[in-house]
C-alpha cells in the first residue's frame, strides 16, 4: 500500500481534522502519523481518519508528542531507548508504550522506532566538510571514517545492551497489542542500530514482532559517505522488512521529493513484496505540488 506520512504538514497544521484532510486530498489509501503531531492536534484525528477512510499503516514514535514535554522540539529521538541512564531509558520505554497504545487504537500495523545513539563526539561537520570537498574517499577521508567507526564500535556495547532491555519489554507489549516494531536504519553512523547490528537484534529476538524499516534517504546518505550501501541494508533486512520510508536525496540532503535527487528507486523493486507499506516521507514545508508529484512518481515507477 502507498501511504503518505504527515511529516510534510504536521508542523504547520495544528487542527487534527485539517491535517487528515490535507493527506486525504492527495488520494492515497494510507497514512503514517509522525512524531511532530501534538497531543491537542491528535485529539480529533481518530474520528477524522475513519471519516476519510484512511488506513493508518504506521505510527512513528513518539506520537503524539507528549504534552508534558512541550518545551522540547518533537523528535523521534526525544528520549533514547539505548541510553546509559536507566531513568531516561525507562521514560523512553514508557512514552513508546503510549505510542503503542495509540497505534493499537488506530489499528496500525507497525510502530517505527529510532533507537538512540552511541555517546561520543560524532564530528558530523567534519564528515560534511570531507564530502563537500570531494575528499570523503581520499586517504584522509578513509582514515577519518575508519577512526570514527572504530570509536563507535568500541563504545556501543553498553548501548546495545540497554537497547535490548528496552526492546524486551516493548516487544511483549507489541505482541499483546498485535503490533510490530520497525527498527529504522539511521542517518548518522553513530545512531543505532548500525548496519551490522540488525542481524544481531533479529537473532536475539527471534520470533518476536520485530522487523526492519528501510529509509531510502538515510541509506543514500550512508552510501555517499562510504559507510554502507542501500543494497547491503536491504539484502540483510529483506526477510524482516516491514515497510519503507520513500524520499529522495542529493548529496547529504534527504527527505526530498521523489525523482528530484540521486536515488535509484528501481533497485527497490525486488524487495517490494505485496503488503509492504511504502510511506512517502517528505521534509516539513514541502510544497503541495511536490507532494503530488512524488505520489505520481511512485505510480509511474512501480513503487505504489
């Protein structure tokens, strides 16, 4: 099913009914509710979704944005499920549990998770400079990448352990609610799970309602930096694939309208089994015309 994330308009539309109407106008059958939706905005949305006949295919944690955390910007990384601090992690689990309850009430199939990051200095501006100056694959660029990836690998063990503690309780809740948890591939190298972590987590939780959620723009960013390829991510996660975020990327800029960047979307087709949701996830403020063009692109290129 082709679906549209509320990501492009949830920052500007505070009326929940209007937000649903904005999605419905584009003629898609499904919707993903994103983490920018506030509690007040969410209030009228369940009834509006039913009236519009929209299927909620996925809910992106944390949704709705908790009212008691209104001073913080909405984010999928609001609190970390892999944090060293037990109280932070417990709060992250509690808020995720609330998202699961909302998703169950809406009869969604999947809750999409960001799973935190390794506590380190990632030096993201340095990665950007190396890319912008075409040095990312130079000797200097390779040495820098190798040093940062080695640092991440030295430090990530306790974070993966913490993530497993979080997932253990959340997967029991997901099973109770008839939901699946989708682990999203992340945009930055120090965020979890890393490319090599998915197989370990799927083995650790074999038989649990846990799967892989592929984000096309994040995968393209990692490929541009020489970290991993989209094909390797998809091949490793194919039998666990629960859905996809579709958006284009150019260089290290993602969440662009489909067809406006550098991604070879044709390479996705072998992985698009029937029933796998394809969610168009565009940047906040994307013009309506570009939203419509992205939907047309999917229909014209066999992604719908």
